[in-house]
């Protein structure tokens, strides 16, 4: 029986070099060669998960099928590969220490002193081995979060050093992503930071086998040779990671050109199977050859940080791929919107999207934007809180319930058209009080949603506490907002639509968590198709 190979990716010199995308791209290439992969993120923060962290701190929270709130890198993992991931694929220092302390409280360590080595490092290794206990895969690729030199990362680095010692170089591979900066005045790329970063790793007992160097243009042979010599890495194992101008989906092609997958397979003594990469190449070709542009306004309060709505931006791009258009996102802070400037702010946009979120800030601006999209026949897509805002807007401006609101923002409101899930009203803790993960939904056959999904039964991922208040259902449907998707027992409304409109859909779930560039989500594809029609109409 074949044994799993472990590939560990560390980062040096600077954060945000793209370890997550590198892990995803390598997974993509190995899958294209017929291997099975599982990808894992090890985060050094002490939070149990990013669920209660501000998007400004940590970007979006990515939700898995089984309801784990995880790092946004898992979104890249799922978008670039055919795999679906679970809570096993996202690990934090908080989880590790929590598990060890709970065990110590139960007396499982038989009175021994509990220490970082071996107890913490054993738990880290256990989380890695957990990935293959139920189903063996050819490769487990693990991203060690943070930067080498961070005090928080040391236990993780010690754990993977032990794994190399135990299993040997034929089963455990170290890949280090580093930065080769260019000094602007001299126009010269400098290798010294990379050398220092490798020295830091060596001090911890880790010799990288492969170096991936972020650089603004491909490295010369001389530079590769210099890095190879000073860092004790074979020259062919020094890989250029050049800045990409167009789309991150070009990154696997870039790594393939520099033979990263071949280097990895050779280093681990694995067969160089035939590469079946045509689907990915055709998708990238479509992106490169797109000539038409569609403008979509994204109304969100975290627009200043690109990663806060990362999966939404990517899913909009996937919708563009499905319709052969380039989607330009116009970011608008809802706090900047009022009835006087809404026309100017949304001038020239072909679609309006309001994403998920929490809290009252910016709600009135979102509602104003939704009213404008509804009355001016601009395609509208509301996700989670965006759907709830669409319900509030319709209640106020069509049903005439001027006081309509969500109990999240106004607990004693006269018309609570959005309210908390009944069984959770007594819960006060912030963590673990939401409907999280994949839930089934039944879609009405006569609906726009059905025409997009081509299916009556769907499954989508959720992350929310509040729901449409069902006692208002008849009021809405009489006035022209149709509830077209429900939980199988009919107790929870999942999809709302406004007919006689180019495209107006609000969903309680997060479709962005299931969209891939090679398989765009049907709702994003439909939304961009409607926006493209409006763009063509305005051109004509």
C-alpha cells in the first residue's frame, strides 16, 4: 500500500507572500497528474478559530461543509482543487492548547509535567495524521501560518522537524516561500533576506528542499545559482514566483512552467504521471481573451480590506468566466450612501451585490442601494445579510411597514421581519451560536433560482443567527416578493425573489463558498449574465 507523502510550506522575510495560493496551486498541479491531495492550514494564533475575529484583522471567515469557521486560505484550497475540506483541515494554536489542557485536566498524562515538547508537538502531529486516518491520500500539503522567526510558529516548526526525522526525506518535504526584494534606486534584486530566512530555519533544525522566491521578474540563472549555493538547495529546486498581472488562476501555470510539480515529485521519488491540465488552461485562456467588461457595485462596510470579501470577489470573477466578461467591482461603503448621492454612486453599474456581515453599521445605506436597484431594474444579488436587507427594504417601501427591521438592530421593533432563530434566543456566547455549514434547501420549480440551479434540491453553506420571520410570508407574497427556497421542513426561508425584474435574488446562505473558476456557482453565473445584458443594452 502506498504511503502518504507530507509537504510542508513555510514562509520567510515577510507575511502575505502567498503561501495559501502556493499550497492551492501545488495541489492543483498534483491533482492534474492524477494524484490525490489533502491540504491543511496551521494558524499560529491563540483564537480557537477566526469566527469572532474582525474581518479587518483576519479577512473573511471561510465556512466548510461541516460548519467549521476557518481561515480564508481554505477558500483557495477548495477553489483550486477538486477536494472538499472540513474542520480537520484548519488548525490553530488555540485548538492545540485547548485539546492538551483538556486532556491534562482529565488526568490523561498520569501526573507528568505537560510541556511544549512532546505534548504540544505530538498534538500538532496528530492533527496532521488525522487527515489520512479515514481515507489515505497521496499527498498532504500543510501550510504553516506566519513567518519564520515568529515566536508563535516555533512549536509547529518543531513538530514538522520531528516528522522529517521520523519518516525521512523520501516521505517529508520542506518547501520555503521567501521574498527576493528589488531595491528601487539600484533596480537590483537582493538575495540576502532569503539567505537570512533560510538561516533562521536551519537554526530550528529544518533544511528546506525547495525554495520558492517571490520576485517581480524571473530570476536569472546566476541568481538561482547564488541562492542555491548560499542556501544549500539544488539549483533546479529554486523556483521563481513572479508577480501575476491578470488573474491568480495563472499561478498554477506559472509554477508548471518552472517545473515545481516535477521538482516535488522527483524529490519524493514519485512517478511523473501525465499532466491532464486542459480544463484549467482553457479557463485561463478565457480570462486572458475577455474583451467585454461588466461593472458590479459591491456595497460592504469592509471594502477597505480586499480579503474581507475574498470569496465574493472570486465568485464574481467566476461568473465573468461563465459569461466571457471581465467583472470590474466598484466598491462602495454603505456609510457613504444617502438618497441624494445614490444615483451618482451607482451611475454606470450593471449589477448591485450586498454581501453578508454582522452589525448595524451601514445598514441604511445598503437598504437605499437595494431600493435603487429594485426600482431602477438593475440586477441585484443579496447574500445573507444582503438578503435580510432586501426583505427590510421591501417591507418598508412596498408593504408600508415603515418601522420594519431586524431584531439584530432593533430588538423591540413593531415589524420584526428578520428575527433570531427561535432555539437560540437564550444563547449569549459569541462563539458557536449560529447556523453553520451545509444545509439542504428545496427550490420552487417556478422560480428564477430553479432556472439557475436546474434542480429542486440544493445544499448550501450558512453562517448566520437571524432568519426571515415566517408569519410575514403571506404579506410579502401578496405584494410581490416571492419566497422560493425553504428548508425541507418548510420552517426556514432560504431564497427570496422579486419577479418582473431583470434579476433580483436574495439568499440566506453563502453561495460564494462553493464557486470554482472551472465550475462557477449557478447564481453568480446568472447574476453576471443579467448584468451583461444590461451592459449590452446601455451600450446599444
